[in-house]
């Protein structure tokens, strides 16, 4: 034992190797025996698998025999043969059951699955065989003499069973059995191969392992010896290096023996020495920084200067990039941290330079008195900016500057790299030093101020002393004067006595005057009370007047509602049973009703202005939108009267200003209507010009009858006109200018007038460019009786529009000709375009009006249409909308050529191109080539950008017709590449893609000037914000949100932009488009309840709604409506508000109180038209609100919206 303990490391290792080698030899012998046993086990497994294969083959043979017996049952000639086949089949079935049971006991899990599958199919086959057997037995039993078995119905049924379900079950069972046999064979072969390989490998390894172990042990021993020697050498090297002062060389040893322990001890010693050295270096760095900081602050007197110097030194020493110091100051008694100095800091709008305690990180650090560290700074944080670029700091440290526990300020430092503990320690240690200097500087400032105040007080005292000396001299002189004055006073006293007597007399007179004034005050007070009483009476009269206007509006609107509804239905002549004269009469009635409604609205506007309840909604207004609206609204009215309408915008006018657009358009409508009414010959000019002090002026000048200067003020008064009396030539209420003037005041502007008789008039509306909300003041009206004027006569029927008199090819058209319809009121330009079309081989159809152009399109079905916007009567955009809503015409490509710049509107409506006049020859050629391309190319190119494979397949199926070639991509970059290299007629774009979103795709394509964007249809399931929709409208012609009927809309929109003929589409797709454009489809077989006490309204609404397929429930008050709802569940309720028994407010509340009707759509129909009325109705629970008289299209549109929901 002692010899072993005293043995060297080398002897111990050799002894260990010897023992290991002996053990390996023993293991090799045992392993060989084990492998032999394994071989025997595998052999027994192979025997079992062979038996399983035999059983499977027996089952297969029996299955074939049963199937053959079944076939023989159909072919036997007598009962004895039939019985033999039945018995054979029964015996074989027993054999199969027996073999199958034995096979199950030896099968593994995988084989059990195949056996279960086989047994299932086998049972189906046997059941089918039983049915065949039963049919054959019954057939032979019922066979008549002379009847052939093969020709009977039983044979036919049995044969069909055998060849149908029976054969299929047999094939499946046979397949399962063959798969089982194949599986067993495969496992058998695999087992044999694996066993042979394992035995061969084991024998080789077990024989070679001892020899290899001996050799390996020898070399391992040598390696261990060498490693010990190398470890000792490494230890010696490291120890010598440490002795020489080099602490950077560690001992690289991973062993756990004595050498490893020794090496670990040496490394710990080296690490401890190195840490001490680094700590000494860090302390030296900190001390150096604090010394430098003290040097910087030395001699500085002001806190602001100290702050800037401290910040500069700190940024430089820490090699930071951003910094700021906030000093604590008092602001109205409240402590406030104010930015005092900064380094490379850029002021931003949303970031304040002042913080309260606890506000932001700066305030929080001051409140807690602790350092706050920010890692992973967000992208929206302040940036480090230079001339070459900018970056976000990665780390921000906010350190409070304190002195004796009191916070004096906060230091904020930002770096591009995260600070280490040493830098943070520097910030923590320098803060108190800075605090001491801040306090010292503050004390110096206070001492200096105290010295300055003392000096000032000393100077003031010296000045006061000199003043006192001067005052003493003056007092001595005054004493002398007083002595002389005393003599004079004695004389004056005698005089005053005389004056006193006179004052007593005057006092008596004043008493009498005072009594008179008191009596006058009493009279004045009585007069004031009388004035107050009259003011109260006036306020009460104003209230009664407003109530009268509201009630009169209600009473007028109720019968007017029925009148307008019935007149609208009659003039539509949906049944086609009215004569043209009757339709015109109904139209006159409807137009007169609309005029009466306009008058009622003017009276309501007047009531709102009087009561100060008219509010304004300020919003951005584009000048271009206003001018376009004026031209579209009043252009045809001027043309009908033979007047020219000129709209001019001076160059200095800004493109946008802030105001209430609705009130602005109402003012301009009143002014323009007056200009047209009072002008017989000449023109109306609308001029937008800049005005001083950030104002804009809109001048409306006419060449009409003019106004005398003496009448300029009177025409702005309510119910006043220049031409009064019963024999006046021009109609009107006299409210328009009065309302316009008050509205202009609400908008912060005014209306100016320049006019003289016979020289026309110029009304100028002057508005601020940035209007602010102004609470309206009640309008003071003259005390005149309110008289509702008679309904004005119906306007004259519109003059028949001129028809085309230009020569064209309409009389020579033959089937197969390609004709282009040119709708253009400029005859010279129309002839020029027609000449170009004929040169291209097209025939032409010419029209100067939109109405005649539509008639020609429906009659001749042209191959393409060239359309102007400015047309007499129906304008070009209306013509385009009509074409695209007509399934028979919507496929015709339309190219717009006009002086108006309405490209986006026209392209979104389905136009293929847009040219602004004057048109060059090259542009006209390009447009004709584009149209010819559409005509000659029957197959259109469609690009689908969608990453959802299932949805992509669905869309591909939707457009799988011969006239569309669809290309589908799933990535944004593939879409950009496809559009760059190929011309597509339309693109369907999803916004959510794996690599980039739809907005990025559109922006990339729009930025590439070499790419012409095709029509884009956004097809997405993303809920879009108003900002996103506005952004998409710049690029996309249509936006479709994926939903229940989105495929119908997608088919309709794509067909529109591909100009596909609806009649040539498959019937199903024709129905989808027709259903989408059938506005009344939603009404079919739906139930609506009308709650109204006015039977005239009920009758009119019933007639209107029943024509559209709706079923109706009627109730004359709220109580009866609730009774009906106990048994009926309508799809929508139309609710009047003013009703007897129970009004609409209470009825709606009670309906909403019932759980089953909480989402029932309820539309309130009422003559109450004030804004607060609508708020009250909605608060009661109504879904929507519509003022009487009911606007039929708006009512139907509102009903569609709520029924779709």
C-alpha cells in the first residue's frame, strides 16, 4: 500500500491503463456471447413472420375461393349445384375466421391496422355475398317453367351486386391482404439483413477491440504523460510572466487533476491582481475627470455659465453625442426644471423645454433624486444629427444634480453606444461636485446682489439726507411766511363770515334741487321698469315667433311629404300607364313642391339666425372644387337663358382656404341665382381674387338691371326687394340676401355691393383665409307680418337639346363595322376627330349632346366612344356614369377629351384615357391607337397580387374565362417586376403581403416614370382608416373590402375596367353583376312597419314601398305599434315622432327596452328639422333620422343601408 502511495503519477497512469485493458477484453467476450443469443432471437422472429405469411396466403386463397363460389352461384344449373357452392363458401368463411384469429395473435401494431382494414372490407364482401346468395335462392325458388334464370330480375340484381359493391369490397380486401403480406415480407427481409449485419459487425468489433485497446492504451498513456509535462511547462511560463508584471497570459488548462487545480489557483491569482490594477486605473480615470471638471468650474460666477461648461466637459470626457442640463427654478411659486444649456440638441415641436417635478424622465429623476437609465431608445426619440446624416442614440442617462439632499437640476446625456459602469460612476460622482459649485455660484450671486442693494440703499440715504436739509431751509422760510399770513387770515376770516351767510342761502336752494332730482329719479326708475317689461314682451314675442315658424314648418312639411312622394312616383311612370301630358303635370307638381320646400328651408334658416342657433363647421375648402361645382350647377341654367358663365381664379389666390363649405355654397347659390334671375342678356362672371389681411374675395358680377344706391341697404333686409308691389316682374321672398349677409358674418366675412341702375351689379363675398368659429348673434328683423307667398309658377320646361346635324356614317353602318361615337359640342373639333378616325379605318357617329349620344350608343353599339365633359344638358361625366351602369354598354371603351381637368374622376368611373384640350396631333393619334388596341385585342391581361393561396384560387376561378388572361403573384417585388415588363389592363391588389405592403408597391410604381399605372383595384380584408383611404384614392380606381358580397363587386369592377361585355359572360356571372346593380333586390320579401298618424303619409309610403316588393305593417300610434311587435318581427321600422296617445320618442325607448329589438333598424321620419331635434331622436334610440318631406331616393338608400346590415 505504501509502495502504491509513493508511486509516481506515471506509474499510477500505467496501472490504470492495464486495468482498463483487462476490462475491455472481458467485455469483448461477453459481447460475443450476447450477439450470438441475439442472432438466435432474430431467427425465431423470422420463423414467426414466415408462419404469418403462410396464414395470410391461406386467407387470400380462401378469399379467392369464396369469390369464385359467389360467381358460380350465378351460373349453376340446378339446386344441388347451388347448395354445393353455398356449403363451400361457408366452409371457406370458417377457415378465414380461424386463420385470421391466429394471425391476429402474432401481428404487431402496424399489421393490426392492415388486418382491421382487411376485416372491415371482408365483412362488407361477405354481407354482399349473403345478399347475392339470398337473391339466387329466392330466384330459383320462384323460377317458372320455361323461364331462363339469366333473364330474370333477380339474376340482374344479384349480378349487379356481385359486380358492383361486392367486387369493390373484394378488391379492397384483397389489396389490404396483399399489403399485409408485403409488409411481413419486408419486415422479414429487414430483420434478416439487420441480424446478419449486426452479427458480422459485432464479431469484427469484438475481435479487433482488444488489440485496438492495447495499442490505444499505449498511446493514451504517452499522451497523458505529455499533457502533464505540457501543463507543468504552462504553469511555469505563467508564473514567470506574473513575476515579471505581465498579467495578460492565463494558464490554458481544462483538466481537473492536481495540475488543473494548481492552474485554476494561478489564474485566480492573476485575475485578482489584474482587477486591482484595473480598479486603480478606473479610480485614476475618475479622479482625473473630477479634477478636470473642477478646473473648468474654477473662477466661474454664474450658474448658467457653470452649466454650459460642465456639459461641454462631460460630453467631451465621456465621448457622448448629446446632452442637456435643466436647472430648478421657481415659476410663480412652483418648482420648474428649465433647459439651461444643451449640446448638439435640436429643438422639436412636441418636446417642451420646461418640466414640472415628476413630468417626463427629467422631472421624475428630480423627484426621486435617483439616476434613470434608458436602453433601447425608440426610433421616434431625439436624433444625433450632423452634416453627413443622423442616428438615434442607443443609451440615455438622466442624473440629478444634488447638494445635501436637495435637487438643484438634472443632467441628461445620450450616447450612440451603451455606457459602462465606469462612465455611470463618473456621472454619479460628478453630480455632487457640480451641485456644490452651483450652490457656491448661487451664494456668490446672492452676495453680489446684496452688496449692490446695500450700495443702492446707501446712495438713496445720502440723497434723502440732502433732501431733508433742503426741506429744513424751506420750512424756516415758510415759518416766516406763515407769520405774515396770519395777519392776512384775520382779514379773510371776516370775509369768510360774509361768504358763510351766502352759502347758507345756497344750501337751502340745493335742498330744493335735491328734492326735485329725487322725484325725477323715481320717474326714471318707473320708465326703466317699463322698458324692461317691453324688452321681456319683445323676447316673449320672439320666442312665440320662433315656435310659430317651427310649428308652421311642421304643418307644411306633413302634407308636403305626401305630395312629393306621390308626385315623384307619378312622374316616374313606372307602370307606363300615364300619358306624356300627365307625366309633365306630375313633374310640374313635383317641381312646385320642391320650390315650396326651398321656401320652408329659407324660413327655417331665418329662424335659426334669429335665435342664434346656426352653427358653422370649418373645414379645408379647395378653390378648384368650388369653381367646378359652380360650373356644374349653374352652367346649364345660364345656357338655358342664353347667358355666358365665366369663372376666373386670379393667380395669387391660394388653392385652399378654411371655411364652412356648406354655408359658402349656400351664399354663392343665392348670389348666382339672383344674378341669373335679374339678367336677361350678357354674362355672369365669378372672380376669385386675393384681399388684404389674409382674406379672399369672390365677386359675382352680372349685366342685369342693376340696383339704385338708395336701395343698397334695403335689399339686405328680410322680406325686402327693390321691386315691390303686386305687379312686380320677378318673384322671390326677399330672404336670400338677408340670410346670405348673416351667414357671411358667421364666417367672419362680409358682402359688398357695387351697382347702379342699368349697369349690372357686383356682389363680393369677402372671407378670411382661415375662418374661426363665431357664435351667431340673434338677427334683428324689422317688425313686419310674416306672410307666406304663393307657390311660384313651375319653371318652364327645358328647351329641347339640339340634335346632331353633322354628317357621319350612321346610314352606311353594316354588321361587323367598327364605329366610334364622338360626343362633342364643338363641331370643328368633332369633324377633325372624325377625320382622324376615318383615316384609321373606323366609321364615325357624331353627336353634340349627351342625351343624343346615349341614344346613338344604345342604337348602334359603337366599338368605342370619344366624349367631351362640357356638353349642353347632360354633361360628359353623367353620360359616362350612365354608360357604365348599363350592362349592355358598360364594356365600350370611353376616352375623355375636354378642357376640364377631371382625369381622376373619369378614370375611376371606367374611362380608358383622358386628354386635356387643346389636343395635339400626336396625343390624338395615341388616344386612337389606345382605343384600337382595346378593340383589336379580345383577350385582356389581368394581374392578381394575393398571398393567400385559397383566395387566389377563388379569384382565378372567378376570372377563368377565355377573354381574360390572369397572372397571379404572391409577393410585392414580383408584382412590380411583372408591371414593369408587361402591359396589364387591370391589377387586383391585396394590401397585406409577406415582403411589402400595398402602399409601398403603389408608391414604388408611381415613382417610376417609365411605368404607366394600369387601373388598380384594391381588394383587401384590412379595416382602412380615413387617411389610408385618402392615400389609396391617389392611385387606385376602386377599393373593395373583403366580405359577403365582395366577389360580386370584384367581378363587377374588374369587368368594368377590362371592358368585358356582360351579355357574353356565363349566366351565373351575369346574374352576380345584375344582382349587384339591382338596388331593390334587398327589399324582396322583407317586412317594414310604418308608424304614423297621418293616413296620407301612410298611403303614400305604402304605395311607394309595396311597388318595391316590401310587405307592410301599419300602426297609427306608438301604443298600437308595440302591440303589433308582440306577434310580428319586422326587418325595419319607419317611425313618425309627433303622434297622439304615445309619441315616437317614448315608442322608440320602449322598443329598445326589449332585448329582441335592441338592434332593430328604426328610421325616424319627422317634420322637426332643427339640429337639436335630431340629437334628441338619436338619443331616444333611433338608428337614423330623415326630415319631412321625405326625399324618396335618400329614404330608399337609407333603408338599403340598414337592411344590408
